[in-house]
């Protein structure tokens, strides 16, 4: 058995760690790229959302390296994600790929059920204790990855030489992917903290000293905001425009809430979002629509300068959230921009919109008019 899975941002590091800890052979699909998307788009229904197209592209690329089993999480509610596993299996079968698809579901279901599926993949040679240890270690790694991402969010607008910051991030990710000890994980986080501290106090990419960068909260569909290829590198781009970003969902926050059912909080728990959204969207609408609204309210209350919602074309939960966000914008006088991505989205168009939004936030006139 050779297991593969959706690449999705840094999630591959966590999934690879989980299975390699259990001696399961893994094929990590190449990083999402134009090629991945083209391959997936060719097989997908036109109206399918972007993550499905990228997933299919991942599986095709992994198949050429011998993968024969797909692992994907399941989902519930009014969103297509719950059908992904079966739909992808059928599309691949029709295209001549005989993949076995194992859905690790349901999120919000029993932890034992999840462990049983993992044991099915790992084989009975792995004891329950070993499986639980592997799950714990993978979770710790995902918290560390999120912590490092957040450090990089804060570092981008503050450190000189943006290229060095990106190199530091890349090196940290690779170090985390390779280490198989808790000590190694902790040392990597410490190394990133120290490297950033050593370089602080310079000037930004425009040659200006920055004391207090603009702060923008990114909200939206989970796959898109976790995967830089899908969001056309929005976080990196904003960082280089002198903006500190934060986002509504981090991988371990999602895992802590949906997989470990709150037993572990993950990095930036998403638990409070339903309460924050209550006055605007008091019920579940599928995907992370409610979290998007709740996070927007939270960012606004915390004094962020602006909010950007990102989601794939035709994503139903985010369309519902987008219809509610203008009320949040009016109530808190905070500019909110919505960006919709699909296979036709280009770097230049995205950059122009981000630059225009940052200009808007920098203009005190806006504050006077809306204040
Ligand atoms: S949340 Fe949106 S993009 Fe994600 S699977 Fe559901 S409909 Fe598609």
C-alpha cells in the first residue's frame, strides 16, 4: 500500500508524519502548481470548487509515483466536501485510476473511529498505543507549524530582505518535515524565534522603518486560506506590502476542534467563532461560513485595520458568509474585501487588488469619512 493525500498548504507535513511514524509508505504529491490544477481541472466538472480540482491533480501526480490509496477527511452539512471522497473515487475510476479511497470521517465523530481507520491503513502490527502516540506527535507538529507560520506573519512586515524571511520559513518547514522527535520540533520553533529576533530592527522592503504595521485578518474557506497556491500567495504578498496578517483558521485549530473534539485546542482555537457570529449568522451553514463571520467580528473587535475574505468560486458556505459580512463592516466601520479564486485567477490581478486595498487602509480620509 502506498498512501497519498491532498497536499493543502503545510498539511502534507502532518499527514506524512502520522503515517511514517507507523511505517506506512507515503507518496507526498508535489506542491500545488499550475500543472496540478490543469491536471485536476481536466477531470473535474466545470462547476466543482477549486479544492476538488487540486485534489484530483494531486492524486494524478502521486499515481505516477506509485500511490494506490488515497486518504481524505470527511465532512458533514450543506457543503460538497462530505462527498469529495466518493466523487473523487468515481472520477478517478472513470479516468482509469484504480485508487482505494479511505475517508477518515466524520470530523466531529468518535476519536476511536478515526483511530480504527488509521489502524486499517497502518496494519495490525501497530499497537493502539503506537497509533495514539503517532496521532499525538503529528498533532504537536501541526501546532509547531502553525506557530512558525504566525511568527513569519509578524516577521514579514518588520524584517529587511523579504527573500531571507521566505528562506527562513522554507528551511523551518523542511526541518519540521524531517524531524521525528519532540525535541527536534521544539528546537525548530526556537531557532525560528531566535533567527527573527537577531534580524529585527532593520527596515522593510520599501526602505522604511516600521513600528506599527497595518493588520489585516484573513477569513474564508479553509483549503484556500491554508494553501498559498490557492490564495495566490495572499499572505506573503501582504507581508511584503508591509502588512501583518493573521487568519481565522490554522490547521491545528481545526484538528483540535473537529478531530480531537476540543480535547486539544490546537493553535488559535476556533471554538469562540460561533459565539462571535451569533448576532449575524446564528447557525451552521456548512464548511466554515459561520467561522468566517465569527472571525471577522473578532478581528474587528480586536482593532484590525481590514479584513479579506477568500474563497473558491461557487463555494456555498462562503457565499452565505459574504452576504452577511457587509453588516459586520457597517457595525464596526472596518473595510472588508472579498476575493474569489478559481483556475483563472492570476497573480497580477490579485496583486493589484491587494495594493489597492492596502492603499485604502492607509488613507486617513477613509477613517474620517466612516468614523
Ligand atoms: S467549503 Fe466551499 S470550497 Fe470547500 S468543499 Fe465546501 S463548497 Fe467546496
